[in-house]
C-alpha cells in the first residue's frame, strides 16, 4: 500500500516546481507550457492518490478529464508557439508585448 504522506509530498513537490517554473524561470514559451503540464500532472496525481486512499473512482475520473484538458491545452499552446516562431523568429517571452493588436 502506498504511504499517503509520501505520495502527497511527491504531488505537492510537482506543483511547487511547476509554480517555480511559471513565475521564476520563465524564459521561453516552451518553459511555460512544460510548467503548466507539470502543474496539471501534479494535481491529477493528487486526485489519483486521494481516490486510492478513499477507495472511490471519482478522483480517477477527474484525473482522466484533467489529462484530456492538459492535452488540448498543449496542442493549442504549441500551435501558438509555432505561429509566433514563424512570425517573429523568436520564442522569448520578453518579445510577446510586441504582439499587441
């Protein structure tokens, strides 16, 4: 049986490292997208751990739906990244202010 505290510690470490990547180490859009995926992965992992601990399937269903949303978010983000790279030849976050329309 998985020890609840150690599994939740792993999930919280995933979430904290995702927030660090979002707010501190944001250099390119790829870093931001990977941090968002890591955040959703940590939340989904916590849903699954609580679902196993409480012997309920609802947390696993939420985690599956969260993975679907994360997949859609990454597809849209990578499409925007490709459009930005073609338009500006640079994917730096500092140059996003030039896209104001």
